[in-house]
């Protein structure tokens, strides 16, 4: 072999080096017009990348599906039928609009036929639930995935009709998960294998897979979902499994912001945040990403962009492994649908540490996530913040695990305070910056807002502050101003 002959890179590697996964959220898929915009974005990007597209259901469709299942459980057939009608009409209307041209007739026919078949599938599941009078978790997951299957079939047919090779792929064929219905976790090795088998041949052929977000299946094929908002997570699972170059998440806002723009005026879009910061922001209530999205990407360092499909020319926010220079406080988030649970031993008989261990164990078993945990020393009392919708499950788990202690009065009655809100200040640059926490607390106190509980881990990435609910919004304002978040991030644009 002469010195000028290069060994050709095998096709598989070549394709794999350049995969871009793009995810379109519910509003970005919300109507025929929005799907046209998505298709334009896809058409632009396919010139530079091998694409994999992941889609959410059209906006509000998952809520409609859940509502349908609830009515079915309650035996309300009329409500079920009305919802099925709404679902069918919404997708038929979008399909007819998207594929109205005479040249698209063949695709229109196929797409609308699929829509009818998918709605019939839901009808079948709803009938089963009507008869049973209950909603088995796997049937719920099977039904919920229909929203994404409907949107993916519409977009794939529209792309095809526009001369772009594409095919709808059911996420349950490529994302393999455990059997935690409603909140499943991926099994990455198996998922990688499936992606190689199912997606790679399509990509190599130049066909864009339009994969349903949100759903997966167990190894033995039982349908699962990844939790509400889980399409982001699907996209990151696929990006990791395919070793993608980047993941772009298309939403309806300009990127990750310094605060919720509905609460604070003058917020800035952050040009860059780290995985750790983005994950903290998501966990603490910023509605930017499904909180589990970043985990699969961290190890491989796959960058994520959060972009606005309503303003695709804007750069958006890039989520990266690390910054070269520290960037201080990045953002302040808030959450109002939370409750503070307080526990305290009645006397010294019960060790506080043991009580905490038992409480945490009970909460883990009850699948309750703790947002903030705080304890004070001498009286061994402690409190933790959870989501409001977890309160019943939390109390049941705690009372079952500590029934004897409660009955014998070793433990004071468990207190629940729902009149609270969480504010979180996030930024890698807070580490080792003295005086920052002081400034944040002072800003809140200046507004005469009482701080109820505080938590800061030793990573110094987030300070969680629990305040009275009626002071939450003012507290967010005060901290955003104090840390000059709008200005600092804004000036870098
Ligand atoms: N459609 C699902 C939901 O609404 C998943 C998603 O949109 O990310 O929760
Ligand atoms: Mg979403």
C-alpha cells in the first residue's frame, strides 16, 4: 500500500461521528404551522449533520390522554368518547392542513390512516379500563405514548411529502428501560444495541428517524414512560446511545434564563451553563429541561443546546461540562407547589439520627423526592421539603414506618406546612466566594420576608431557601436584583 493511500473510515464510524439529535417539544409540535417550522429546521440541519429527531406529543395532548384514562376509570363513557373525538379531530386537522397539497395525497392518506389506527388503539385501552374500573400502570404507559406516536407519524409523513426521507420510529423499539411504569430509567447497554440495530441503518441510508419521545419498553416488551416531560430525557438517552456530536432541544423560550420571566422583568438568557448548573436549575423548578436529561450525557461530554423554535436565529443556551473561568451566581429559581414536613423526637429516648434514617428510608420506599433537607442539632428536629403532590404518599410512608414511635409518643406529631415556597440560587462560581450567602439572605430580609429553612450542600452549587409563600415572588426579585443577574448575563450577549 503506497504512502498516499488513506485507510477509509468505515461508514458506520463516519456516520456516527456526525450525528445531531434534535428534540422538538410540545409547543414546537403544537400545530401544522409549528410542524412546518420544525421541518424547515430539520431541512436546514440535515445538510450538515446526520439527524435523529425526537418529538413530544402536540401540546396538551398528554394531559388529554391522562384525563381520558381518569374518566375511563370512573366509568364515564361519554367523557371518554368526547376526549377521543377531540384527540382525533386535532390530529386529523393538523394532518389535513400539513398534507393539503394534491401532490401529497398519498402521504395524507397514509398519515390519516395511522391517526385513525392510533386513536382506535387508545379506544381499546380505554374500553379495558372502563371494564376493569382501574388503570393498570402498564396500560397507562401504553396509552400515554400514543400522543407521541401521533405527532411523530404526522411529522414523518410531512417530511416525506416535502422530499426528505424520514420514518416514524416508536421509542419503545429503541429505548429499553426498567419496569418502573410512569417513571422508568433506561438500560443504556441494551438501548445502545437497539439503536445500532434500528436507527443506524436508517441514518446510513439517509432516512431521518422521527422517534417518539417519552416512551420506552422493558426487555420483554412491556410499554413504559420516562415521567412527565420525559421527551427531553429520551433525546439525551438517544444522543448518548448514538455518541452524538450534540443534542439540540427546541422549545418555546430563548434558552435558560436568570429567572422565570413571568415573575421577574429584565431577565437575561444565559449563553452557557454547566451540566451541574442546568441540572440544579431543573430540579429546583426552572421549567427548562426534564431534570434527568443531563445524566446520560455527562460522561461523554455531549453538549446540549436549548433553543427557541419560535426564534431559531437566536443562539440559545449551551450546556457544557465546565467553564474555563468561574461565572458567579447564574440564576434564581422558585417553586410554589411544595410542602415542608417537620419531625421532632418528643424526648431523648429516640435518637435523632436514627429517626432521620428511618424517615429517609420510608420516603425512599414511598418514591418521594426530597428537595431540601435541614436539621438542627440539640433538639434533633429536622424538616424536609417535598412536592405538594407527594404529601399523602410521604405521610403514609412515614406513619407506617414510625407507627409505634408515634403511638407511644416518642415522636411529636408530624407537621405539614403547605404555605411555603422554595427559592434556589444556583451557580458554580459560588464555591469559595465568601459573603455571597450573606448578601442573598440580606436581600431577602430587606423585604421583610421570613426565612424558614436553609440548605446548602458542600458543593456550594445551590443555596435552597424556604420562605412563606406570599413572600416568594418578592424574594426572587430581591435576589435577582442583588446578584445583578439580568445585567451580568445580558452584557455578554
Ligand atoms: N408528552 C409528554 C408530557 O407531556 C412528554 C414531553 O412532552 O416531554 O409529559
Ligand atoms: Mg417538555
